[in-house]
């Protein structure tokens, strides 16, 4: 864990020396020495940490010393910058020379130099111990990202245990087993086919594949079979020799003596020659961690014409994809057990198949919830509980409340910890840091992905890469953690991009242990027992279930000077929040992140915040803030400012001093009870185009005229642009500005007005700059306001994946579907009051990629028609507040992939027809019988809302994501 801290600080030191080195003057050499010494320790530290749990206390203490020295070095340099680089925006070098000439700052400079010398002395002492431990522990070669060979041997034994589980003890395995067997036995016999099983550690991938591999039908079909355990530390030559031995033993042939002296190329040739002569084969590569392994081993596997098969288990989606792409193979994504199967496995282990005693039901279900369908965890925890007295509920309660502590020890749950920790250990240091940071979120918390990556950026966890925006790099980090089965996606946005995510409870416990181990994150609910005395980097405030406010009145025992972030998440304890905010504002001068989102009682921005020189991320979304002071201009390192869902309606001229500002959000719903009416924006300074670093501008009020619309065209880095109160006469100017925004991905334009009273949005202009490249990067388009006709350029937006038209009131002769039907990537349409015609027709060959369609508040719509061959991928159809729609869409039976039909506040005739006529012989029934979920919502006569499911027993068959 210290290696992660050290790598992060080394990266910051290198950046500091490159960009700020001239400020250091005479102490530059000392800082360079510190960086070089820490760099030399990094390789040793990485390997030492792999042995830390079994190491002597002296080595553990040394690892802690390295971590603390790295943190202290970062603190000193940040303090140095805060003091000596404040005036760089107004003549940097001249200001620095003037500062250095003052007596006060000479003294401060001398103090900083003295502290750097002190750090240098500490580093020397630590380095001497490093040389000693290097000899003592026999670690001299640079470490890899893997564990030692000894640990790998233990891991192989651990994997072998998974293969000995009796089939009688397995649950939920039949369906995936049968599917995998069919994938092996069916298909093209003239091509090698790969079947990959992917999922997080502990899901039972190895157990499932072993059952498939040993199935009698599979054994008969494939006379030549082998099983190779790969694991993280893959000795490729050893692996090939093991494969050769297995193959020759299967074929009852002597193993060639020459394999001991052959290199990798020679060994692969022996494997390939044997398999070409042997006939049909099935080989399993278990626990593959690297795409490179597949890219190497595949050349030893001949295609032949026998219908050969390879099965592969992995935690990493890219490995599964790479192995299956060339062979047109099959990827099986391993799912967690259902609660029913989890309960069966749990009771089988503890009660030997008998039912759980009534007095243990609640605590047993609480423990099982923690496992979240992870078979490894269920077996391990049930094994622990099997040792407890079933007559003593308190013993079970202790286990439920101390699972984190059990994982920290070396008892029954040690294997769970080791298996889940392997995925963490395989990460590069920057992804380790990002994953550890997720410990700021509470248990079972649904994390907003965009918020998470913006925090990573603010904390400097994301490396800048040439040719890519830093946001794209951060999204890449998140995708990699998802692909490695460490983060679970719970909701998707457009193009399948993650919208929300979460961490498995047991993996979160391990992340918490590692995070606490390096003083990275401290979470408090205000209880004194949770207030650490050591200095920590990130303070997070969660809700407390305790009603005892006496505890909260004590002053927390934190060292506030070292905080880099202060984040509140669902914190409802206002006394605690205000106490901590006061301390942080006064003492935490090195703060980079201040997230007060959702604190409705916070009505002002504390003045102390404007003294935080390093502040990069300020989130005041959902607070009661009404005004932004002119002092905001002092935060010249600010990159992220969120004032969404606040009362702020105007920004001061000083906002233009924030030349690093990347994200600016200032908006408030027009109607808090109904999003259909859009948002209020903010009145911006007239020369807003000076904020050249802006990538997101949400939401700017354009009612002041063409000047501000023209300024938008100067913000060429924009990726998201939200405009409100656009005047009709400024539409042409907006089109001219949009032509400059070649990176724009999301565009929202609202005209002046509300609902039916919206002004016209006039974007139908052919400016000379409007070419075939106009808005070609656009992925999402939201237009709120009346349209006389659809802008002609919309039909050329080939990258568009979602469009929302609100209150467009297009006449019947201006059918919006005509412009949209042939867009090749359009996946979602939302219409609200968009069309005044009586009929919408989805024509054959149109909307080939559309998955979601939501039609709302189209009072004149009487008929919908879907031609056969239209909407072939539609999953969700939502019809809402369509009072004249009295019939189901004509041709709805053609929507073979439709998985949910929702009807809200449609005509009473249509509702009654569906609710009262569910007989199989009825015409309406036959049209919709193929749809797994149908939901009808309506108000009863006494204005109470009611939801009714048709054929509720089918509801469980589909989980809409």
C-alpha cells in the first residue's frame, strides 16, 4: 500500500521539478535527491509489501516510514507553492522576485529549506535501512506487479481446493453448465472456438468450468483434454511443459525427454505437432490475467478440422474479448447467485440441508446480504458460523458486525481476503489509488460515475496524455476497473457508458482496510471512536444512525493541516458538519477538494475557502447558496465548480480569472416537481469566451442577446453545452458558434418560455462554416422549445445516440421521424409535447439501433404504427399522458425484442381493455404476449396513483438495465 502512495508522490515530485523547479532556488538539489532516493526504494518496497503480513515488525515499521516521508514531502512542496507562487497570474517571475526580496518571505523560505533538509536526513536514514533489509530479505531484483513464487504456490493449492468441491454442494450451476456444454458441442467444426468465462474473484468460475470439463458427454466428444492453471505469475515455459505432460499422458504416449532443454518456441512446436495429430481436443486455461498470454499461447493451438475447443477463465473482460474475437467464440459473464440459491448454499453448509431456525432468520439474512451472491464468501462465512452455537443469537450478531475485522485477521475469511486481494495486487499504482479512493462511499452506495472521475481528476490521480482530454483518460481508468471486475456497473448512460456503479460489500471491506492502512481516507459519522489521532489525507462525513448528539459536541482529534479533501455524503448531522467545516476552512490550507453537495442548510460560501490556494474542486450543488462573492477570483487553480440546484442566478466578473476552470455548473429547475420544464441558467459576464479551458458549461442564460451567444464560439474545448432562454433571433449566431465546437458531445438548447408558451428555436441556418463536419462529434441533443421544422443538419448527425424534443409542437406535415429514422447510432428518443399530428409511423428499415422510446404529452396522437422490420432492437417503450391513444400500437407484435411496455395515464379505454381482457384467445393478448413486463399506471377516481403489472409472474424473468 505504501508503494501506491510512493508512486503517486514520485509522480507529483517529477511534475513539480519540471514545472515549478525555478521557484526552488538553492533547495532544488535537495528535492531532486529526495526524489531519486525514493525512486530507488520503490522496487524494493513493492516486493516487501507482498511479504508485509508475514514480515517482522521492523520491516513493517520501515514501510510506514517510507509512506510518511512521501506524504511529508508532498506537504512541504504544496506549502512552498502556496506561499511563493500566488502571484504568477500577474507577472509570475517579477512577482516572485519581489516576494523573495521581502524579509518576511526570506524567513519563510529559510523555514521551508530547513524542513526540506530535515526530510532529506530522514530519507538518508530510511535509505540505509533499505540497503540492510534488501540484504536481509533477499530482495534485489526489480519487482513485478505479482506476488512472490511462494505465494503463487499457495495460490495454486487454493485453486485446487475449488476443484474438489462436491457437485452436491453446488447450487445455481445447472443452467450455466448446460449452456457452456452446448457451446462446446455445437458450432463450426472447421475452426478453433474459444469459450471464455469472466467475472470477479470468488464467483465460482473455476468450479463451473471444471464441472463442464469433466462432464461425461464432453469427455466422450473430446478424447484429448488438458487443464492448465495460469494465475498471475505465469512461468510460460513451465506452463508449456505441464501442458505437454498432460497431453502425452492423455494420449498414453511417453513424454519427450527433450522438453527440459527446449526454449519457448521449441515447446510450442511440440504442443502444436501433438494436437495436429491427436484429433479433437478441449483445453482449459484457468485464471488468465493477461491478454499477452493468449496472444502467445494461441500460436501453439492448431485450427485443424475437428472442432477443437478452448475454455478460459478470467477476471478481466479484455482477456475474454481478445480470446473470443478471432474465433467468433462465446463469452459467459458469470453472475452472482440469486438470493434463493445463496440461501440454499448457506443452509446446506450450516444446517446440513435443514431449514434455518426462526430466531436466527434475521441475522442470517443480514450476513447473507453482505455476501451479495458470492459463493466463495457464502461458503467461508457459513463455515465460520457453523462453529457458533445456534442457540446463542448474540454469537451470530457478533460475526455480522465484525466481518471487516474477520477479513483483517488470518482466520476463516483469510482465503476470501486473499482471493479478492489478488485483483487489487494486479493493478498498476494509479488504478490502485483510484480504487482505494472509492472507500469514501458508504456501504451499498450507488456511486455516480461522472462525480467519481471528477474527484479522481481533482486529486491528481489521473495522468495527462497527449491527444486525449483528461476526462477521457479518467473514463478509461473507470472502464479498466470495470473490466477487471472490481467495480460493478449498476446503470448505463448513452453508448453503454457507465452512469452509476458500486463496489461489492466484501471487496469494499478489503479496500477500507488497505485505505486505512496508509492513512488515505478517514470516514466519520461523528462518533469519538472513529476520530483518528494520526494525520489523514481525505476526510469524509457520512450519516450517523446515532441520535446521541453529546458525542458530536466534542472537538474531533484530527490533524487538519494535512487534509487534501473534505467530502460530505448523505450527511444529516448538521452540528457535526458545521463543526468540521469550520475546522477545515480555518486549518486545511492544502485542501484540493471541498464537496459540500446536498447540504441544504449551507447558505453561504465561507470566506476562508477563498484562501485555499490549491483548491481544484468545489462542489456546492444542492446547497442553499444564493450568491458567489467576487473573492471567487482568488481560486486560480479551480478546475471544477458545481452550483447546480442552488439559488445562484448570476456570476461575478471575477469568474473570468479562473483560467483553469474545466467544469462550470450553475442551474436550477424551473419547476422542481417536473423536469419537463427545463432549468434556469446563470447570467454570465459578457466576455465569457475568455474561459478557454472550459469543457462543460451548464447552464448559461442567453436572454441578454447575441453577444453572449457569440462568446460561446470561443470556447473551443467544450464537450457539454447547455443553453437556456435562447431568443429566436439569436439562432443564426448560435449556429455560427456551434460550428467552432468540434469536440462537442452534448448540446442542450432551451428557448424563452415554459411548456406551451416556449418561444421558437430557429436553428435552420446554412452558414458558410456549416459543412459536413458540423457537430459530427455530437452524441446527445436536447431541444426544448417550439420548432417550425426540424433543423436540417440533425439528419447528418451520424454519431447521435440520443435525442430529446420537448414542447416542439411540430405540425403534422413536419414529422420528426423523417429526419431521425436513418441515423445509424440513434439508441434513445424522448418526445414530450413534440408533435401535433394524429399518427406516428415507424417505417420498415428505420431506427435499426433504437432501444428506448418515450412518448409523452402528445395530446393529439391517436395512432401509432410499427411496420415489420422497423425498431428491431427496441427494448423499452414508454407511452405517457397520451389521452387520445385508444389502441395499442399497430404492429406491436413485430417488436420481438421488446422487454418492457409502460403505459402511464393513457386513455381509460386502452387501460380498461388491457386490464379486463387478459384471456389468451383475445386479439390484444396475442399481440403483447411476448413482452416480459407490462406496467400500467393511472390515477383512480379519488386521485390515488396505482401501478398494475400484467402477468406479474413473468416480471422476474427480465431485469431491465
